[in-house]
C-alpha cells in the first residue's frame, strides 16, 4: 500500500542515521537466499515476485543483511550506547522479534552499553495477532481501518494494556531468563498514555539499562 514508503525513505536519506537494512525471509530460506534475487525483485521460493523490489534505489553505502525471519544473531561489542530506530516493520511480531534478539545478545555479551529503542509510530504497522501468550493484539476492525501503529494506539481502551503486555516480555520475562547475567536490569518505557520504569536485581556484575521510546 506504500503507506510507509515516504517515512522510511526519509530515514534512509538522513545522514544523521547510520542505516542498516535487514531483509527477512523464512528460517530455512533466509540462510540460502541470494542477495542478487532481492535486487532483481525475486522472492525466494516464489516463481513470480509478490511485490516489486525497490532496493536498487538504496544508496550503496547502506549495508544489506539477510535475516531469517528476524532471527539475527548480533555480537554486541559496544561499551557506551546503542541506538536502534525501528521503521517499516510489523510492531507486534517482526519488530518485537528483532528487539528480543538484540537484548538477548546483549545479555549474553560482556557489554554494559545503554540500549535505546526508538519506535516511529508513523513508520510502523501492526497485525491483528502478536506473539502467542502475550496480549499484544488488535481488533481486526481497527487493523482493517488502518494498520499504522500510531492509529491503532490512538484507541485509549487498547493503549495501556497493549504497552503493559509488550513491556512484560522485555522486563519480567527476560529478567527471569537471564538473572545471572546482570546485577541490575532497568527498563524505562515511555509512550503516549503509558510510562513506567522497572528495575530487577540479578546475580551478575553488570548494571544494564534499556529505554523504549514511542513517538
């Protein structure tokens, strides 16, 4: 629908950002895909491309990485700060998955870097169902009307509960899974209609701080 085309191209042309494009495919196909297929507009495993490729317009200075369904493995080496701005993805699935992998790899590293996640709600969409077991779902009627995250979160009856559930995974769940990997694990979460800071004490030696900002 080209709904996100303009805001994403604005980020790509903004020299203040160091841009990286993660191209996603299925878990098996993603490991075998040829980058030349993407440039030619071909979708792995499909005879006819579902969507035309516009990657030929991406500046050569922007690296392209094939990521199997968002299951990227990151080697976290930063000492001070990591800034990630999410645009163009699906908030309650693909973006959730990418953020999860970044934090899991941070927790498995020796880094104590501050990680800042920024979500441009005018450049992100969402789907009806999110991750199984988390209440990060939207009514189909809302998504049919507009799947833009900014529009979906304008529903005040959904807003607080959605953010609470999204925060739960990155806070309570990850804190319990990696309790030996930090001394303190703090998340600052801020969005329209929802603001919360949570801190967990672990059995490790690092003080980790994560921020989630929606704008």
